[in-house]
C-alpha cells in the first residue's frame, strides 16, 4: 500500500500537523504534498480528489487501486486498521474508548478556540487576551488532560502512557496554539504541551513550515 498525504500549508493547518506527527512517529512510509489553501491548486485538489473537500486527505494506492480518504478521524481509523501492530490507538479497550472520545471532541468542539486562535507556526503573540469563551475552551482541554491521568493513573508523559498515540497527535495543534498565543497553563498541562511541541516529528514539521512563504491574512493578527 502506498500513501500520499496531502497537507494544507504547514504554517496554518493544524490537522496537517497531527498527521505529519502520526506518519513520522509511527514510521509509516509516505510521500506528502502541500496544497496551499484557498488557491487554484486547492480548487484543483477538490476536483481531482472528489469527494475530499478539506485537508489533510490521504490517497492510497494498492496495485493501482486508488482510494481517497478524507477527514482526520477517518484517516486515523484507516491507518489503525491497516497497521494494527503499531498501536496507533491505546491497546486497552477502556483507554481506547476514552482516547476516541477525546479525539471526537477535539474534532467537533472548541469553536471559540479555533476561530480566535488560528494555528500559526511562525508567530508568537505575547499580548493575546483570550475572551470568556476561549478561556472556557482552554479550561475544558486542560481538565480533560487531568481527567485522563487521574482515571487511568497514567504516569505519562503522553496521555495514555509512555508512548505517543493518535490522541496526542490530535492535541498537538492545540499545544501549538497555546504557544503561539502565550497561554498561561498549569504546570502539568504546560509540560504535556511542551512535550508535544518537542517531539522530533513536530520539530521537523515546524522546520518545514518556517520555509513556506504563503501568507493567509485571516490567520495573522497585529498583536505583538
Ligand atoms: N474535519 C476536517 C477538518 C479539516 C480542516 O478544517 N482543514 C482545513 C485546513 S486545517 C481546510 O481544509 N480548510 C479549507 C476549507 O475548509 O475550505 C478534518 O478533521 O480533517
């Protein structure tokens, strides 16, 4: 099976960061291509890989048989089905259910955080002031991280033990937002967030992002 991972601009696309992390951490062989968002290339991508509409999207090829898989939850399930030994999800069923619930919430909620704190791997805003809705999203995320550790008595450093699983990759874009917007976190949340940002696959992704030259105005603020 050959994998081609289509990513959004690495500077701005949080979901793309999650999958850069999953593929590299689990050492899954893949090629990737950045499709700059909201450009002609992006429109072309939508036509060529219909029904995919957003990035990232995974294009698989098995003996010339192509499949388009889009949307993060579906991509992670596909990888887990095809690479069961890698333990992309925690192997314990209770932990796996909790990890999936966390990913699903990450995927469908936190709208205030997403819209007020868009991912931007090139910036660091010292003066950002989260409003009440954003503060509530941040508190919920940190409460979820604490809940996992208390319920599953996980010594970490990752949420479900000493190695990274899909759920950690889903939270990496949140960690990047916390750093970009200089969010004050409790000690444990700050340590976990830094761990995600220091992962070699995240560092590699961030380094590639630094060399991009596209600028998306609605992800840029005049704050610092
Ligand atoms: N639900 C999608 C969300 C992906 C998403 O929001 N992708 C953004 C880039 S990070 C995108 O393609 N935006 C362009 C658009 O929505 O038109 C997933 O989980 O993969």
